[in-house]
C-alpha cells in the first residue's frame, strides 16, 4: 500500500494473520519426500529400465491481492446486497458489469456515473454445463448465463439456478444474493421468474432431437455425480426449487 492510502474498512486481518504464521514457520520449505521407481527414459524400445527418483513435497500458497480500482463500488455493492452499474452521462449507455469509462468510441473514454439497478433482467445467452473444471464438478449440472439487467445495455455473466431444460434466450430472471458474500460475482445468481413457458422459437425447446440429446447427456452427468460424490438426482433437483420466490 502506498503512503497516500488509508484503510477505511479491514476485513482481511484474519487471513493475513494466518499467512504470517505460514511465513513464520517457513512453511514452503520441503516437508517430506518420496522415493519412487519409474521409467528411466532415454531408452530404446526393448531396452527399457527403471530408476529411482526423489520427489519432494512442499506447500506452496499464494495470497493474491489486487485492487478492483474504479469498479470497486460494484463489488462492495454485492456485499451490501445491491446491484450497481455505471451510466455514461454523454450517450446514456448503462454498463453492468460496471465500467469506469464509456466504451462508445465517440464518447472518448468519458468517465461514467454510478447507478443502482434492479435485481431483475432477462437471459441474453447461456451455456448448459454438463462437465466442468475440478472445482465446480459437485455443482454440475449448471447453467451459466449472460443476463441483461433491466436498464443496462450490456450483459452480466452469472449462474442461472434452474434445470438445464428450463432456460431460454429472453427468459425473465430475478437476481438473488447469497447469504454469505465475499464481494465476487459468485455472490449472486439468477432464478427464472416463475410461470414462464419457453417461446416457440427457443431452439432447444423447438428441436425435439436437441432436447433428447440434452436429456441423454444429463443422465450421464447424474451417473457421474452419484458415482463420484454420492449426489443423487433428487439432491440436484432440490437446488432448482425457486429459492426465495
Ligand atoms: Zn458514452
């Protein structure tokens, strides 16, 4: 932190203490090792041999801190349970996620102003995730969407908590705030406004083959969840019961 900066609110002390202790104990030095036998390499076919190697184990942690800069208010808003966007005073474009400057070329990087936005919008586009990176496997299957918040001209990437067969472009959604919030996009998610039916032109719903393929692939995801985590289909469906509606 520079000399001109002062801490206004500090919610990081606990993790800093944890990290200091980590550093004090020199915790990133080797803590153990293993001797393994494996292919020696650089051998010809038919002349393979094994060799012993040493593998050292040492913890490696990174406490990454970075400033959210001029869009900080957006992330503080998430903690406060509010959704903020920014508005360009020259052309009126409303950005959510927030931008500090207008991207309209004719506005020449005009600084924007903060506006509070309602917790509602519509699905601009979406992806149905039936497989994912390790960290999100337990949350499968899930829907990632770009939601255009009412009053905004851009789209916010957000999880849509709904059955993968019940989502479409133009679907009305409400934005929900998780109980425990950290000031990140995962603090919020969208749920469909109840009582909506997919429009006739929804490509997934209008195409019986596409829907059949999705249902078949979903079955594989359910099998995977059961096998890997003991998560049943019923447990998954419970997540989609319109929370807070
Ligand atoms: Zn502008």
